[in-house]
C-alpha cells in the first residue's frame, strides 16, 4: 500500500512539474512572438495609409457640438457622392476575405473608393489584399459591424444601401440632432 501511494505521489508531482514547465514554455513562445521586431501590425493602421479618413474611433460624447458638425460634413460628402451617381451594388454572392482573388472584388474596391474607405491609389484588381481588408474593416467600424474584414451577410447589406437612401438617413439624423440641440440647450451640447 505504501509503495503504490508513494508511486502515485511521485507520478502526480512529476506530472504537475511537467504541466507547469510546459505552460511556462508556451508563455515564453507567445512572449517571444509578441516582442518580435519583425511581427506584423494587424490593427486598423495596417496598410491604412491608403485612406485619408483616418481612424473611426472617437472619445467624443455621442451628442455634442462636434456630432452636429461631423454629421453636417457627412451630409455634404454624401451629397457629392449622390451628385456623381452614387455607387454600384457589390454582388453579395460569396464570402470575400483576405487572400481571395475573385472578379467580385473589383466592384467592392470601387464601392470602398467612392465612400472614402479605400484610396484611389490602391488601384482596381481582383485581389482582396491587405488594402481592401483594412478598408472593409473601416467600413464595418463606421457602420457598427464587427470589424473582421470579411464580407458576410450584414456587411453586404450595409454596403448595398443606395447612396440616396444613406444621404436621406444622414439628413434625418442631422435634423433630429439640431432639434435636440435646440430643446436641450447648452447643458448637453
């Protein structure tokens, strides 16, 4: 009985030591990867220099004087887009994502260029490259979607809203913001 208990305790302690050592080793590998100077940066700035719009995130209150000003700027931008004919629909027939080479990427690139999410200098091609991935993520962030860079059902739905309807939504929001600003006064604005 003592031999089997001793054997069990020795085996259990050896197993525990191996698990702790393995965990520490895995942490070292992860730490090495994160500290690597050659590691790519996959946040919203990766190849994002192609866009003039900058980051989507803001620390401003949702309802402020800046919100009214930003909405006015968006209305002016979308009036220009509508005046130039809007944008074409992006075929929602397949899941497009980083690494895909498909003819449907061409209308996607054009759509992202019209809305300012992708720079004109990124060019037109069938490749869903890092520029398109970053542009799709920016589009998704602006529309309150998970920014995964993948063209799925909800991203297609948001992207294929016609420009005149988007303009109407912005104009309605601007009107409501101005009404709120008038009724609430300087207390909230």
